[in-house]
C-alpha cells in the first residue's frame, strides 16, 4: 500500500446550511508537486485552510505520514510541518528579512533578542535556497518575487515539510516566475512536498507532477499530469466538453476612422515612462502589452488621477483634461479596475451591497436628509448588478471577502459600470480567476464596448489579450515600442516577441 506524507479522506465542511466540501479526497506524496485546481467556489481554499488549521473539518480524517492527526488550529498544522504561502503576502513591510523569518520565534540571548544570530541563521536559510538577499534589508525594499522567496524561507525556518502555494505567480514577472520554479525544484530535491494552486494551466503542466481536480465542492479526479492534456483538464474543470474556442478572438466592428475619444500626446509620468502617445477610438478595446514594470499600470493610474502627469497632454473628445484626483477622472468618465482587487478594489469587511454602491453614494442620497441613502433604490441597483453580471452570492448583504475571487472581481467591475463610464480601464482583471469567470469577464467587457464605450485592457495573459483586444500597443521599459492590429497577429508567439523587443 502506497504511503502518503499527507492524506485527507471523506472531508466534509459546511458554512451554516451551505455545504462547501462534500466527501473530498486529497493525497500528497513526499517530494512531489501536486496541483490543486477547480473553478471559483470549487472548495480549493477551504480544503487548504482545513489542512493548515484555519478552518476545522465537520467530518472526515487527516493522516500525516500514515498516522491519524487532528488539526484544530494553525499551531497544530505548524507542529505537523504544514505551512501556506499566501497570494497576499503576510510579511511586515517595515521589518527586516531576518526579523520576518523569525517573527514570533525570535532568537534570544540572556533574555534579549539576538539580532546577530538571527541575521546569521537567516543568511544560512537563504543560502540553502540560493537566494542573494541581505537579511538586514527591510522587506518594503524587496520586489514581490523576492518577498515571496522570503515567505518560503520563513516557512522552512520552522521546519515545514509541506508547503501550500496559493496562486504564487499572480504578481510575478517572467524572470521571477522562472526563479520560483527553480526554488520549487530545489525544495523537491530536498524531499519537501508542495501543493500548487493556480488557474494557469500551462504553468501547472510545467511544474506539477500530479493533479487533483475539484468541482462544486466535490472530488473529481486525481492523476499524474503526464496522463492528461490541457483540454482534458479543462473539461473536468467545467464539467463537460471543453471548448477550444472559448478564448478565440471575435472580430468586432467599430469606426476605426472616427476621431479619438481619448488621446495622449507626449505624456511624461516619470523619468522612465516618457513620451507616451496613443489614441483610443469610441467602441474600441485597446490592449497595453508589456512585461511587469514596463509602465502599463502607471499609465492607467495617471489617466485615473492617481499619479501626476509631469508633461504632455491628455484629451477627451478633443478637450484637454487637467485633473489631479480620481474624483475628477470619474467625473470625466474614467473607471479603473485595479490590479490588486483585495487592497484597492474592495472593502473586504463590507457587504456586496456596500461595495457595489460605494462610487454612486451621492446619487442615492435622500432629498431632505443628505446623510441618509435611499435604501430601496440601493437594493434595486445592487440586485440588478448581481443579476446582470451573474455574481454568485447567497445575499447582497454577504460580506464580500467570503465570495470567490471571480465573484469579487465581478463586483469590482459592476460598481464601476454603475458610474456609467465612457472609458473602462482594467489592470490584470482575470488574475486569480477561474476559466469560467474569465469567460464571463471577457464577455462583460465586449458588451460594454459594443455599446460605444471604450476599454483599455492590461493583462499578462497574452491569450486573453488576443481574445479581446482590437488593437494592442507594446510597451518596453516605459517606452511605446509598437502597435499591432489584432487581425494582423497570427499566433501568441508573435505578440510575445513584440513585447520582448526593446
């Protein structure tokens, strides 16, 4: 009988009367990378939170190294050598790398914290991972990729034998992703077992040895990655025949000769991002393609009034704009779906309703008592948005952090659509979103543009850009390097090469 380093049998979990996991199985071998995949609401996060002690199971069994184990809290999980590397990093930005690694378990000498020993021990742990990071560096000075490496080092310092990666490459550049994969191979060689949660199928095929698929809280399949094609994985994910054409480009019709709705001329944002010039037609979906750090996000933030424009002009309907705040940008007709929806797009402890009406509160205020809102009208707006964008929630008053990533993102999009913008800007709108929700979001964007509105779309997923954009501008190191009509792009590799050219 095969021995597993971790085995979860017949796991059941409900929240109130809603079953989230139904008799789920999960098995992990020593030294393997095991992909855990499923759509929004499939139960991946809940299963991993049970494994790591954040949640307790209702029924079922957990075995670690063949022995029945009760994991009642995170301390129990830590004692079993189980740690999770979260998508939203949990490091204290103002502390040094070493202080973060030993946070809560500081090395002391004569009752005082021994910073020198902590630095030395941290340096050894980092060296084992072949990481050239000074342990005395404050974390806020590190890139997202290096911060993630520190998270891994922190887990290993506590003798973790099982690591859970939650969408680890969502915010990483291509170089940082390659480095992470190298670290994973190093850990694998040391016998560390890893659970890898991701929506990126190509990535899973590259890094994982085996895969478990969940759908609607139920176990669907466990197999070796080598035995499955991408089409088979997607078919199991969505519960039917996979469509090879769900991300195919659908040619759209808009007046390419119309005057620009938006025009940027020689815009300077900083010393690196300079001389930005492009136009946007009514009804057009324009893509900004480039590597992480190329300047895509900064351009969107400048248009939304979050960053100052140092030089150049921004014109809307041939009228020069001169604004310095998001409020001004919103009044002009701009809306921005930010890259980090949890930090910048949502108030996580507020309800779906409260998040959806936030940008339009002034429209919902009473005629006499301006500090009160028209409750029935607010409910109606919220219900309409939930229905129109197919937001899955048991109640409009449900706390939004309890929704899946895809449904949270649809709330962010819906709240901005309620402001009736002319230009919708989306920064990595499908990061951490499953295939079904990606398809829905792409259709929402197409419908918006089909009504004569315009879209600026930023994504690291080139297949998505090719599926949705009418025209793509390439940016490298703060400079616009090219412009491609979608109909002239044959395969994804052509766009990839265009992005890489400096």
